[in-house]
């Protein structure tokens, strides 16, 4: 099969169906950009989980005099020195515990003033109203329930709080957003496939005389189909290149430079260029194979060869 003939037929097909080809390119580009974005979002969520879960603390808040008067968990009175020592000793014996940090009432009051010094409530608080606490770093953040079951309800303990619950809510929300993006991507892929099928169908119909002549002179089925398949593949590959450009430009201008979210939101550990670059070959391969396969199966129905 002569490559020159196939290339010339591809050019003819792209020019004859210019508007539909443009629609294919745009729809493939947008759908694959969403596909790449959803993959990066998954990487981002996993990276944030690894980063933040590593910093998760479990806090055991101890009863003070105010709690003893108002909180049912502290009905036995404010925590005593012996109770604090026993809690610390029990924590040191637990295999799931990495480090334990004690925070006194004065330290808690100082930290509160640093964070909420401008609030009206801060001026009315005194150090004796603050709670002593143990801040516990776990070897495995998933083992929070071991600490909770061991110390909830113990004399002198007001509550056991896990920061992981707050992070789980955030990651659940991000997961929903990621699935929403995948849903839009799926719809866009269906639209792109339908456009590809219609484009191939119109192209085959407009060149039915040429294909009829080629059939009469004994041309093989694949020889006749090749220009149509490559026409769809080239249009898809252009769309895939556009999708890759979106991802690269988004990483460069939104994350690293321009908007520079990596500098403005330093609490978020954004994915780097390695994550972006590993997605580009996958997007390009999909942009080439998806239209080619769609065109191949469409031709089996609309082009009798």
C-alpha cells in the first residue's frame, strides 16, 4: 500500500469535513483533558492523604475544674496528678504510639491567644479555663480507635479527639469532585465517539464513488478503510495534543507560576511535573487508538468492503 495515497486521502477527508473534524478535535481534546485531570486529581488526593495523615495527632483532653462542674464526662472531678501520670504511662506502653507531647493549661492558653487573639472570647478566657492535654502521634493514623477505646470514659479524661476525621471529610469531598469530573469526561467521550462515527460515515458516503472503483479493481478491504481510519486517528491525535497542552499549561501557569498556587497554598502538597509527564503518553495513546477503533467498527457497518 502506498503511503502517499493514504496521506493524500487523509488530507482530502479532513478538508471535506472540516467543521465535523474540528468538532471531533475539540471534543476529544476536552474529554481527554478531563481524563488527565481526573487522574491527576486522584494522585493529588493520595499525595495529600500521605502528607496530612502523617501529621495527624490524637488529642486526649483532660478535665479541668470548669469541666467538673458542667461536663458529664468529668463528673468524677478535675484530673489529678496521679491520673495524668497513669495516662502517660499507659500511652508509653502502647505499640501504636510514636510520640507523646504534654500541653499544660498555660501552653494551651498561649497557643489559643496566638491563633484567636483577635476574637472577643479571647479577652474573657483565663489559663485555668483551658484544658491540659496529651498530643499523640501514631505510627499508623488508622489506629485511632485503639486510643479512643482505651481512654474514653476514663477518670480525668474529658474527650479523645482525632484530627483524621476532619481530613476524611475533606478527602471525601475531593473524591466526589473527582467522580463528578469523571462523569463529565465520560459524557464527553461518548460525544466524541458519536462525532467520530458520524464524521467517518459522512466521509465514506462522500467518497463512495472512489471506494466503488477501488473495490472493482480488486483493492483489499483494509486498503480502502485505511484512509478513513487514519483520518479519524489524526483528528483524535490533534485533540490529544491539545489535551496534553492543557495539562502542561495548567501545571506551569496555575500551580508553579502565574497564579502560583504552590506558593500561595503551602499547606497543600501539590503533585509535581513527574505526575503530569507520566499522564501525557497515556493521553496521546488514547487519542490515537480511540478514534481509530471507533472508525474501524463504524466502517464495518457503513462501508461495505
